């Protein structure tokens, strides 16, 4: 199968076909180029999508991503970022291995095609020139033959005419011979040119054109093979990234499988657990013995027949303030005493960890300066060792400050965790024992307490029913008119500075009266005299309850 023998007369069609082949190749290059642009655009969109849903640093949203489901989502976003990178790889490889390569090949193909068809046209022009020469010699031979026939006929006519002179006959005879000779010469010339043309034509159709067309055929077949190889490369570029894309997808699956609902539930507990105990049972208020009854601060329905004429139905209660309630909604206290115990413990632990890291950082810096000073001592030309003394002293001072700060927070942390080591008076005064951090749950206010936006707790008067308003006002009236009876005594084990509303300061070794025992919230209500009473931490006093508490002496 050869174009030179099968398509010897299809020069123009082959020229059109090869041009069409180049157009197909350029069309495929354009297709691959648009594919690379799509891959880049897709990768960019994937990266933007991944970036859009990444949590912002140092934001509340970042704190929420401690849950395993959120961590899995972050892993998915990271894997999608890597996934986008593989599409960028596809684009780059297609551009370098297909587009650039084929573009260069197209230019070479155009030059080769141009050269082959130039040779073909040159051969065509040569055979056409030979044909024109043959036609010209043929016409001349035909013309000379006709002139020779006419001259012979004229001579024969003149020779037969008796009236023509001998000289005219001789002239006619010579003219006929001349024309005959010219016809013979034209015949010889025509025969030679014809023989030459036949040779050239044979060479043209059996040698030149087959060779040129064979080159064109080979060129076209190489083009076909090249576009096939490019298609294989096109598929192979995609295939090369499939394992990595598979790993990205496996990473997403692995992240999904790492989700632990139980762990997330535990994190919710750690995040929001207050450390308070649920409210206890409400005590029975015996109003048949108005002078001897024990008024409970846990009552939600303290009421009697004669009450204050003006009742408040809303707003805040004007009753006593519980010791664990912080009214300050300004800046967060240094010891985080505005937070519930469990949350306070976490904050303090976090602060201690941060301080320890800062201490380690300063210590590393001190070690580095010390090493540099040693180098200067051994090699004075490198620097003055004395120049580092100031910096070394500054770092040591910073370390000491950080250690003192760490000790302070560790002390507060020990208090929250219930570890109360023997400490100096100054340390106890610094820590302030709890500073109301262990916000106890007291029965009658547990339902009225609301959390302010900054995390501190405030006591809001419930407006759900008129009964609560009546109970609070009447409770205040009882507090003003009749103090609670003493149910025992207690001895202060430590000095306590009652700095918050509702608390009372005690001195180590002091004896006081107990008017309400610990309800499970860690606080005991005591009285020093008629005008001084309040709450102290139960762990700071040793309580001695009277067996007949209700009949005990009211106060000193």
C-alpha cells in the first residue's frame, strides 16, 4: 500500500488531506490547552473553598474545632487542598508533555509538508514543460509536412504545365526539396523530443511522484502516531495522580472514621461543666411555730399573712447576695473567680501551662546567652563578655517574675482542686480562697441564676410567677426582723478574708456561731454577733452542731 502508486494522480487531494491533518493536530492542542485551564481553575476554586471554611486563628470558631467531628472536617479541607494540588500537577504535566511538544512538532510538520509539496510541484512543472516542448515540436513537424506536400504538389503542377518556363520549374523543384528537408528535420526533432518526454514522464510517474508521495505518506503516518501518543500521555498524566488522589480520599475516610461521638460528648462536659451540685430538697417550713421555726434560704415560697404592702413584680431581688455571685461585669478577674469551679480550674491550668512555657523559653534564652558569654571569654576578639551581663540579668529577672506568677496561679489552682496546702498568711491573702470561684448551687436561687455574656454569673429575679417575688420579699422581711437561730458553733482553722458580698472575714482560732450548715456547696453560714454574719468556706472551719439545734441560743 503506497500513495505513490495508488494515488499517483491525487496530488491536490493529498495536499488538502495533509493540511486537514495539521488542523486536527492544532485542534487537539487547543483542546488540551483548554483542559489545562479548566484544571487550574478547578484547583483554584478548590483551594479557595478549603481556605474559606478554615477556622480563623485566635477566634471563638477555632476553639470549637477541638471536637473530633470538627477535626475531621479540618482534615477534609486539608485533603481537598492537596487534592487541588494534584489538579495543578495535571495541568502542568499536560502543558509541558503535550502542548509544548505538539506545538513544536506542528511547526516541524508544516515545514516538512511544505518541502515535500514544493518538490512535487517542481516535478509537475518539469513534466508540463516537457509536454509543451513535445506539443510544439509536433505542431512544427505537422506544419512542415503540410508545407512539403504543398510544395511537391506545386512542383508537379508546374512541371506538367507546358507554358511554364524551365527556370520556374527548376525553382519549384528546389523549393519542394527544401520543404521536404525541413519536414524531415522536424520529424527527427519531434521523434527525439517525444522519446525524451516519454522518458521524463516515466520517471515522473514511476520515480519522482512515488518518492514524494511516499515521504508525504510517512509524514502523515508520523502525525497520526504522534497524536495517538499524545492521547496516551493525556491519559497517563491523569493516571499518575490517581494514587495520590486516592490517598487524599483515603485521608478523608480516615478522618471520618476518627470521629468519636463519646469523646465529643465528654468535651462538651469539659467545656460547660460548672462544678456545682444540683439543688437539694426544699425544707418544710413550719409556720405553726413562727418564733421557733428555722427559716431556710432554700425556700422558694417564704410567705406569711402580713407582708409588705408594696410588692415588686420584676427586676432584681433586693434579698441578700449569695457569696458566689459576682456583680462585676467589667474586666475578667486575674484569678478567673467569675467562672464556675470547673471552668475556672481549666483556665488556671491553661494559664499555668502558658507560664511554664514562657519560663522554659526564657531559660533557653539564658542558656544561649551563657554559652555566648563563654565563647567571648575564650575568644575575646569575638566580643566583650561584660556586654552580655545586663541581658543575662534581665532574663534571670524575667524568669523569677514568671516563677512567682506561676506560684500564684498554682496556688489558686490548688484551691479549686481542693488541695489546700499549709501556706503563709500572705499567700492566703493573695489567693483570697476561691474568690467566689466555687460558685455553689443554692436551692432557691439555682433556677433564678443567669449567665452573663462575659461568663460571670448574676442573680436575676425570676418573673415566672408572683409566688417567687412574694417569697423573696418576705424572706428579706424575715431577715430584717428576726435573725436565724444558732445550730452550733465552729472554730476557724485558717484566716479568711471575706472580700465578696455575702462573705464574712474570720481569724484563725476564732470561735463563731453556725446558723446554717453546708448544703453541699462548700459554704457554711456563721454569725459573729447580731450585726455580723455571712458565709465562709466549710473547709476553713471545724463545725460542732448542737443536737437540739432549733432550741439553741440565737446569738451571743
